[in-house]
């Protein structure tokens, strides 16, 4: 399976990503976040964490990491893609607490809450 990233196209960085590690959409009916009880439906869409492949609601994937198609963190050449809180925390820990490559939290998606 391949996923074509459109986000980097404006910077000439369109890339094809391997999605073979993604959990199939049809295999899940609820958000994978342990503290979320949202069921997917017309108003709550499914979103894959681009790093671990699990499926979450938009509210549980507010973080972006700048990843390469090989899922490597790269703050210069990577494309900001949706990741779950667990992956964002793991990468932050791996990079020794530095926030390089982690985009600020932002609610993005059709079912995200509007800014306060």
C-alpha cells in the first residue's frame, strides 16, 4: 500500500509513503487513544498516525512531526504529517527533549474543535 503525501507539494517535496504498517480502516470502529471513547461515523472521521499506523479521531492526533517517507524525523527535509500523542512523545524523548521537528499542537481536521 502506498500513500501519496500532498502536503509537501508546494515545496516540491511530493513523496510516496509506505502504508503497509497501517491498521486497515475497516478493522476499527473506535479511536485507538486509551482515554478516548469516540466512535467513528459521519461526524467523527478516521485518521491514521503516519508513524505507528493506528487509527485515531482528529482530536487525538493534533500533533505533526516532520517525517521523511521512510518515517525518519527530519526537521529540514521532512513533511509535517499527523501523528498520535504517543508517537510525538516517543520522538520527543528520543530527541532528548528537543522539540526540533515537532510542529506545535494545532487542531486540524473536519471534526476538530474550533479555536477558543
